[in-house]
């Protein structure tokens, strides 16, 4: 039985309002304060006095009255916190200046043994230096975001060992033409490279396939059993792949792969363009002697650090993702047989890559006017 003076504040809830407030009471994700305010309104709608509600909920009577009045003014929306509640800590500009300076320096330069900064470490550094008494990592993040700084991220970059001179742009343009121009019937363009150090890695226990509720399970420990190298050529127009596995990567093995291509490609093809990188295996003395006796093979070399222009690298990424994500082969012979099978299956549905000229066009756009002429 309700005790205390009956409140002059009377609330009548609509069906939708009562349903919403009752939903808050059952929810495990609604903010606890919001659920408590909803309970106040529900109890008052049942005729309970403000004093009894305060004792039942465990708060002061004046707080109960405040939320009841807010509900009467704005209904359910009035029970939510107003945006921007709470005092905002103020940090003088000197804090942001010091923070930006730290973020733009390597941690090692100030005696910290860190590879790069993160918000927590920057906040700790500001406190240790006495710049502030306390500051949260989230505040650090907001300040850095304002200054477009993300010192916890890194990108790889490479200083150029070869100047972008006339020879560089000529090579890029040569490859663009090979990839985009219509070929004669007696021409093919093959991108050639090697995927080295492929290890069978036989596991101590067999790999278990996926079952309901569990993914594939791979034994962590494996035995070492040597490695093989895959020599591959990707036809840029048909997508067909030619491949051979060898135990070593030398000119001898590369010439053996060229002999394989010479046998596989019909004699009616009188010009075979080979796109390779600049490793010595591809242009050594023995290779040059072999090419001199096989005039239908024409070599084209990518510029230094432009391996992305060799399309077989794209195919290697597919091979890595679909065949080598789980390395579990009984032996090198088994590994070789599985690679050859993968190539056979690929060639059944082979397709060329939709090679975009955007990246190359961006490079060519930087060609000085006198070189372009």
C-alpha cells in the first residue's frame, strides 16, 4: 500500500510510451540512468507518491520531481541526457603545441624505446614532462585529428636508386604499349618471374577440415623438408599460365623454362615478348647466348622497383591466397604436383587481368615536356 502524501503530479501514459519505458526495464544495453528514469515514470503512473518512488529507486525526492516535470514537458524525449553535459576540461594552446611536436618526432629521439607513438604513450609522455597533470588518450586523439596527424600509422617508401630519366620513361611506355595495343596474330606477351623458396612444411598431425562451429584447424608445428622454386609465365591476353618447378634458381633453370615455353608455344607464333625484372638470372651470359639462337624471344625489362608492372605478380598473389594460405604438403614432390594441378585448374577458366593504365598514366604525366617530345 502506498504511503506518504499523494503527489499533485499525475502522469497518464499512452500505450506506446508505456511500451517504450517497459522495454528499457528489460534491456541489458540501455544506460542505467535512463532505465531508472523510466522506472520513476512507470511507478508514478501507478499512483505511487514521490517519496515512495524515491525510497524504491534509491534517489532523492527532488531528483524524482525533476525528472517527472521534464517528462511532463517533453514526454519520453525529456528523459534523455541533454547533449554536451559535464564540464569540459580546458587545455591551453601550449599543450597542443607540445603534443604536435612530440607526434612529429620519433620516440627514440627523446629517449623513449618505442617504434612509433600511440595516444596512450603520448598522454603518458605529456604527464611525465609536467605539461599537464592528466590527459586522456581520447583527448590526445582529438587534438591530433584536428591537426591531421596519425603517428601510430606508417607507410613504406623507397628512395630511388635509378633516376627517372629518359630511359626510365621509355621502359614504362614500352610496357604500356605491350599491354594495351592490339597484338598481331603471330605475337604473344608473357610476363615471367619466379616464386622462390616454396616449402612443403609437412605438419606433425594432419590438417583437420572445417566442421559446424569450427574452422579449418592446422597443426602449429611442422617439419622442414627443403624448398622449390616456381618459374611461371602469364599470357597477358588469354590469362594462360605456363609453369615449371625447379630445386634451384639459376640461369640453367631459367633456360630450361625458356625451352619449355619454346616447346609449348606453337611455331606460328614468331614473336614472343617476355617481360621480366632485372635480376641477373634473366640476362646473364648463358641466357644471352640462348636468346641469340632463338630470335623469336624478345626480352623487355621492367624499370627498377616497378615489379607492379609485371602481371605475373598479380597471379602469384592469387596462387598465394588460394593454394599456399595453408602450407601442408607431404614432400617437395607432393608440393610440385599440387602446384602443377593448380596451374591446370587455372588454365581451365583462365582470364586476363583488366590491367589499368591509371598508375602508369600518373607516372607518365610527370614526364618533363622535353622528354615527352
